[in-house]
């Protein structure tokens, strides 16, 4: 469990900025650990969400084929997983249906129940519904929006999942906003702030110069290569 101050600091950055910082402090992860397909964002105005992953796989095209007792046990076990500390948590769900998103796991009820259990939002390749009756402040990145839940059920939970190119295990630290999501390794989470500050200063030099009327290719080259090497 990370210091709560680290979580609070990470929430002040958008997800692209965190990805940039990760390229600096963990260059070996430059081509992994983040989503690579677009999402439907329930409310792009909400701030980024940061939390520890709680995971599950779902299906809706067919019934579970479990008994009512086993279905109830699975459902309760899943919710116990969602409520398990530490928090805050992000619920990451892989829809294994064909077609993906056939039935929505997420709507008015589940957004409120999950929020009540400490989840700040979801990242899923599946669908969502009831978007005008959503739990207040609950962030959702989803593969689609649909009207029905079909035979929606949890297949398994507390296991590694893959959502839009991002592989997630329970307990992974997730950062997400309307751009997408990324896994932040626990060991380097505290290094993100300094990396962001370094990158912000470097970017400010380029942006500030480019906004001046006298900006030229010569100035750009001088900024990119202050040693004046022959190109």
C-alpha cells in the first residue's frame, strides 16, 4: 500500500502526462502497460482516477449454467473482492463475450454499489448503460454503450485480465482518465512527480518559444541541440 499522499499527487496529473513520466523513469515499459484502443468515457469532465485494481471477467450472451446457490456465491465473492482493502480501488473488467459488450455489467445499480464499496471507477472493454442515472463521480471508461444486460454474469474474479491492450493483475496501481488507462508499478509511483516536473520544464521551453512571433527553425534546433552540433 502506497502513501495516500502519492495517490493524491498522481490524481493531479492527466494520464498522458503519467505515461510521459513513465517513459522517463521506466523506459523498459515504453511500449507496454497502457490501453491502446479508444474508450467511451461516461463523463470526460471528471478528474483522473487512481486506485488499486480489482479484476473480473464477465459474459452476457449465455447464462452462467451455475445453480442459483453457486451464482449467489460467485456474486458475493466478487463483491468481497471489490471491497477488499487497500483502497481506493479501480474495477477492471474484461468482457469475454463475442460480440464484446453484448450485455452491460455497468449501470445505475452497479455504479452505486461499487462506489459504496470503495471503487472510484471502472475500466472495461464491455458496455455500460443507464448513463443518465450513474453514481455521482464514478468514472467509467467502456468499450461501448448498450441498452440491455442480457445474461450478464461474472465468470471469474481476482485474476489477471486484459482490457484494450492493457494487462492488469489484482492490486496493480491504475491511473485513468478520458484518454485511457495505464498501470503504474508500485516501486516507481513516488518517482512520477519529479519526472513530471522535469518534463514540464523541458516542454515549456519548446512551447513558450514556439508561441513567439520570431520563432524559427534555427531557434528550435538551438533548443533541441544546445551544444550546436553539426546536423
